[in-house]
C-alpha cells in the first residue's frame, strides 16, 4: 500500500509529465542583430542576423530582397533551394543565396538544434524575408 508521500510524489510526477506533453514545441527563430545603411550605395542596407533551428523544424520557404551570405555555427543544417538538391551544412560551412531565390533552412529531427549567422545586402525599407508557399 502506498503511503501519502509516495502518493504525493506520483501525483506531482503525473502532473509534470502531462505538462511536458502539452508544452508547445520549439520553433525556428530568426534574430536581426544589426541593420545599417550601406555606405556609398544608396538604397541598400546591410543586415546581420542569426537563425536558430530546433531539431525537426525548418524556416518556411521564403525569399530575400537581396543577397545572403551565411556561415553555420552549429549543425548539421539542411539548405533547401527550390529546383536544387538539398545541401547538408555542418559547422564551419558557408553558403550563398542570390536575391529572390526560394529557399528554406531545416534541422534534422535527430540531433541538436542548428544555428547560422547571415549577412544580407537588401533593398532599404524592404522586409527581410517574404514567405513563399
């Protein structure tokens, strides 16, 4: 027969497991670190930011109003470019995505979260990313 302390412990454990099951899954997160007007180039901004991709998630397909140059800080990540074969990016790998290219960045479901840092040279005043169905 269970005593009261064991029963209380089981109740707390049950509530904890239930709360964890109902917790929302982590989502990819893009963070803009800096945005500056590009000197000597009217109408252009330089943007520096990071993308954090939890395991089994992806940034939705999107485009940028300018070129992107990136570097993987933690991987692996999967670079998906429409019309091309997926590319596996490991820590230390760099990548380039031309203006208007439809792409996505994903992390495999097994393993740790991935992270990349990118620099974009984009049209001033434009949104950094435009979703693409």
